[in-house]
C-alpha cells in the first residue's frame, strides 16, 4: 500500500494529479483505499473532484483510455464517500461549464449516485440537478432549420449533430431508471403530481426533455416500425411519465383544461405543474400526446374509459398553441396529432353547440393560417386534408357555421383560400343532396353564404378578376353544380338565379372584358418596351415578401398567364350559362327563372362571336352536344340519351378503325399512298437546301431533282414553302417522341425530376433547329399568316402535350391545362431568344431556358390546388381544350 505521511493529508488532490498525469494507474487507485483519504473526502472533496474532472475529457478518452476510466471510477468512490450535498454542488459547477460529451456522461454517473444518496426532503437540490442537465442538452448544436419535408425528417438521424444529440439522450435512459424506481417508493395521495415532491420534479424533467430539439425529431410510427434512437427515447420517456402518473397518462387532461380555460383559478402555492407554462411548456405536453397517438406508444394497461371527444377537445388547446410555434416540425406535429385524434371520432358526431367553446375558433384560425402562409408544401397539404376531415366530424349546422365564419374572416385577399372554402361548401351541399331527403336542413345558412360570400363581387365590374381568379372559378363551378344537381330546387337555388344574373354573372362578364383589354394593352407596352419609360415598380409579392422588379421576359410571362386565367374564367362562365339557360323545365321550377334574360342573350351572342370556328365532329363532351333537351325531358332522361349517343359514336368509330385496318389497300388508296411516299422523299431531300434557299418552292424543286424527279414535280405542293416547314416541324416532333420514349423506358409513373426532364426535352427539340437558324425567321413569318396559324398551333400543342405526357403529367385538371400552355409558351419564347443568340453552342439560350423553367415553377404554384378543389373544374377545362384540339384537327388518342 502507498505510504501516505500525515502531513500530506491536505495534498491528496495533488498526489492524485501527479499519479494520473504520469499514467500511474495502480498508484492512483491505491490512494483511494487509504482510510485517511476517505476521511479527508468527508471534510473536503472539491479539490479532488476538480482534479478528476481534468482527466474526464474526450482527448484523454481517445489517447489514454485507462486514465479516463480510472478517473471515472475514482469519481464514483468520491461521490459514495463524500457529503452528497457538497458533491452535488461540485457536479453542478462541472455541468455548468461542460461542453464535452464524454465529460457529461461521466459526470452523469456520479450524479446518479449523488441523487440516490440525497435525503428525500432535498427536492430543490434534485430540481437544480435536472435543470443543469437540460441546460447542457439545450446548448448542443442542431441542424439548420429548412422547409419541412417528410423525406428530410426520416433522414435526420443520419446527420452528425443529431447523432451526437441522440447519444446523450440515450445516456439519460440509463441514468434515470434507478432514480425512477427510488422516487416511486414514496406513495402519493393524489395521482396529479405537484411540484413539491420528488415525483413532481422528475415528471417535470421528463416532460421538458420532449421540447426543443427533441420535438423536431421523427417520432411518427411507420407502416414498418423502426426501432430508431428517437423512438427508443420517446418510448422510455412516455413509459416513465405514465408510471409516475400511476399508469394513467390522461389524468393530466383536467389540469390542461384548467390551465387554458380558467387560468385565474390555478394561481397559488398548490398549483400543479401541468397548470404552469413556466414549469412545463405547452410544447412538452403537445409532444407527449403526439407520442401517445401519432407515435402509437401508449403504454400497455392505460385506461380506456376516456371519451375520444373529451380527449380530442382538451388536446385542441395544445394543438392550437403548437400551430403558433415558428418551428415547422412542431407545426407539422400539431397537424398530425389533430388528424390522429380525428380518426377516433365518427363523422357528424360533433354537434354545432360544441363550437361554443372558444378553442374551436382559435384552432380554425391558426390552422387556416398554416394552410395559407406556411412555406412548407408538405405541411400545407397535410393541413388542408386534416382541416377538411375536421369539418366532416361536425353535423350540417356545424360545418356551415365554420365555413361562414371563415368567409367573414377572410373577406379580402387570399382568393385561393376563399376558393377552397367555396369548393368545400359545394362538397357539403353535394353530401346533403345525395341523402335524398325532401327537406334541405340548412337552407338559411346556404342562402346566407351564397349571397354574402360566394355570388358577390366586392367592386363589381372594377373587380380585379386575376387577383380573384381562384374564388371566381370555384364560385362558378359551384353554381354550375347546383344547376345540374338541384333540379328539384331543394336548396331553393333557383330562387337566387335572378340575383345571381343581375349582381354576379353580369359583372364577371364585364370584369373579364375590362381585364382582357387592360392586360393586352400592358402586354403590348412591354413588347414595345414602353413600360420602361414609366416604370412604376412592377413587382411580384409572394408570401408577404416583395421580390425584386421583374425582367421584361418575366413581365410577359405574367401577362400571358393573366390572359390565360381570363380564358379559363370565360370558359367556365360559358358552361354556367349553358346550364342555367338549357336546364329542362321541372314541375318545381318557374319558367321565369329559366328563360334567358337580355343579359344572357347578349352574353351568348358575344361568346359565340369569340368562337368563329365550330367543329362538326361529334364530341364526347356533353357540354358541346348539338342536341338540346326538349321541355318534356327530365334532366336524367337528357343525360341518359346523351351518354347513349356518346357510346354509340365511340362504338362506330372503333368499328370504322377496325375495318380500315383489316381492309387491304388497293385502287385509289394505294395510289394515294404512293404519292405520299414521293412527297415525303422530296421534302426530306429539300431540307438540305432550306438553309441556303429558304423555305420556298425553289428549295422543293432542288429537292425533287436531288431525289431523281423532274423539277416540275413541285406541283405536288400547291401550298409551297409552308408544306416544307410543316414536314420539318412534324419530323422533328416525331424524332423528339423517339427520344422521349428512350429516356422514359422503364419509368412506371413519372420521371424523378419532371422540371429537369422538360428542360432537357425542350433543349433537345430546339437543337434540331440549329442547322436552319439562318432562315428560320422566314419560317416563323410564313407560319404566322392567318391561313397557316392553325397548322402552326397544332404542331406546337402536339409538341407541348408530348413533352408533358412523357414527363408523367397525365391527370386531367386545371394544372393539366396550364402546364401544357406554359410549356408551349416557354418553347416559343426560347426559340425567339435562340434566333439572336451568338454564344458558343447557344449556351446563353440554354441558360435562358433554365431561368424560364424556374419562373414557371414559381408562378405555377398559383394554380395548384387540392385534388378536391380541382375536380369540379376538370370537365369544363377538358371541354375547352378538347374543342381547341378538334378545331385544329388534333382529336388523336394516346
């Protein structure tokens, strides 16, 4: 044994320092076995703990593991021998200055021993120790917050800072069990914990571990649950809290209700920890219930006696508060918890009197703000779906009351959201009508919402229909739906038709006309650069943030998109008038509501004058049927007859195609095929001369001679150069389709990056123009002639549709329409830019194309709505686009 002279009793710390610094492990351990060493520790341990702390660091752990482990072992001995109060003070000092993970874990081992040795009445000392641990954890670095996506959440644990953070949390799952067991030995008279008990201090610590950085982790259960570190920790914390609550995690709901509904009643010395936001944050309680329900980690044996509606309504206080927290992960968890709780409630089981609780108003306000303004698309989409499900849990009166209050809240701006409300309102009406009841139960609310919020334009004909486009389109689709579905006038919709025509449809017509004149004039100014002389700061505002002034190309893009919106509104408006004018006479409807007014007649004449080309091809879209219903028909008879005619047309068309395929070609058809082959051969050869001779008859003549035919054979091409252009354009489109098929081979649904794919496709197509750029302006001029415009537009629409189709865009909704028009616009504007580009390999053109695609992605989000909001518009948009294709001869099928 090491001989320690009595005069060195005060220098034991220095002796330990000397042995450990020299790596003399055996001598250092022998010091701790001397009785005089232990006697000194009982009177003073601060110097010894300070010496040992110097060797409990990561560098020592990596370079001299035996010294690290010996120091850790000696620290445990010191903690077991010395005064626990004094040891605790020294450990708190170490934790306050701690920034090393290995140091922290070693100190935790000593702290565990110290807390177990403390007398049961030293509650404040235990509280200070837990606060010191939380302070260290809160200082740990975390990943930089970005826009929330589900994919990023699932990959969080692979990030270095998160791994470090979770390693320290896992250490706590080893540190806490002995304390939990010891503290639970003391019986409690009340299951609801108060702060002046060791159990109360521990439960407060466990709940506060759930807030902050831990709340940002991926804690949701998956279809194939993974035992991640995050879920290991969350499961341990919830199980420990439940044990402290005597196996009932829902017993704290009463305190939560008191905390939010009657905060004044919870003041005083006996205030429970769940009633004090300073002691236990709302975020901590939110994550606790999130783990129980969304994480599905409710401990076995938990009581099942609580009403789902009771749990739901008390949890709303936590959810509404969570939606106000800036961190997107917490917002998403609030939305997901709401969705999980709604799953346990039957549709229509919440009565309208539940809305007397103010918390429902707060929830709706906070949730709709997330739906409108949140930067994360994933959160917005989930919020929309959850909000709709929330509405469906109420009875009819409750649903309409919420819709009406939200309309009043968002009277101005946020046209997108008011459009969403209108579509949701229509869905509720559809559900009621589907029940087949004679009485419409919410007729008063229906009329009030229609007149005050849907069929109204705030500024009448001066309304900015572009700004209000989403709300107007949704309103028009709702009107059309009611005209088609409510032919028995159960909602009394037809009583509103005179008001509808006088105060709404007329002013939309005027607003569209005024808007078209305005945007066409602005577009002309921009094209002539006249707007630069009087630039009033034309800018784009997104999410309350004003972006820099737009460039000329961006302004033109905005103008074209604005004009396109006007076309969409006009198309849907036409469908509305068709429904109101052509609806068959029912016994319940008065003819004074159905006869077209002077205003309607003017509209129909105006609309028909805009569509000078009327196709005679039978259409599969009912809106364009040439056969109007007779007065004696019911609406169902009319629909059945139209569907039978459509089916007969399709069957006849298929039979004709089959007959043509089976019949061998002979006689005039064979001769025509031979002529077409000769034409194609000549045109292919003529392309060689287009760069030097232009798109002319002379080039075709040279092509004929090159192919071995006499020059006079150019008589096969009565339209001259335009036929050469048409052949070149079609041939390029066909080659692009081959490229698209090759690029998408093996792709099941859509390409991984549609935007990048479309950019590459457009570049591939435009590169086909490179050999002909010197004469391509001539081709553009020829195609712009009135007699050639349909052919040019047909080729462009075919090209845009092919690119969108192979990129995976095959849905039929408003986005289907806008994407193809947008792609066509980008192709043409990039083509014009390419004509004046002198850079090597036209690199400036390809960069210009990339910028236009980025702009398109940004502005396209204006049109994106939920699937439910798009469905009512699908038929109208498809009708307009199909009519355009029929006019141009594009009635092909994929």
